C-alpha cells in the first residue's frame, strides 16, 4: 500500500542535481532511496550530487556499475551507493552487506528490483524517466512509509 506518491518535472540536469542536494540534507542514518529508471534516466547523476553534498571533503563519485557498491564517509554516517544491475539473485545483495547497511547508513540503490523481498518497507522509491525534451526528466516519488511526505514537504509541494 502506497502512503505517499508525488510527481515532479526536472527541466535540466542542473535541476536534478539540485534536488539531490536538497533531499540529501533531509536524510538520516537508515534512510534508503530506491532509484529506478532506464539507463540514462538520471539515477547516477542524482546520486552523485546527493552524495557529494554529504561529504566533508570533495571526492570523485563514480558510478558503481562495475564495483557494485561504493561506500563513502559522510558527515553523519556512511553512504552506500549500490548498482545492482549485474546481480542475478537477492542472495548476492546479502553477500554485499547491503541489507546490514540499511539499518545504519544512508543507502542509494540503483536497479532496486534486484532486491526483491529485501527492499526496506521505509524506503523512498524514485522513478526517473526521460521525456521527449532533451535533458528533461520526470520523477515519480512513492513510499509506503508515512514519514516521507512529512520530511519532503519543505522541498516539494505535498
């Protein structure tokens, strides 16, 4: 059951990056963002901006496509950025240690369908989609937890 659903338009990559920074400042240890969308839809661009905004020292934030998980020392906790595209079973998610990180790190998970039943109930799902206009995206936010509309109300009109 979805307790929260909201759609927004992101007119440019800069708007996508700015939203990443805004959402980043609202996150606390144990928060999980499930980033969905086709290749090129903006998931990694969003994640990179969010992660960089939470680091005390600037550093490169590469896509975790080949490493599967990149871990960063954020100002309040670890930040885990996972790309599960190449996984074939939820058992592999457990082997990565990602399910443990869900409790005390900020986690951004690309290709969250690979989590299956391991997806946390309190996660915020973010579905990015390209539009016919170059650089423009739509973003569908959804959550089962009622905590998300309360936390996001200052940056979204919810």
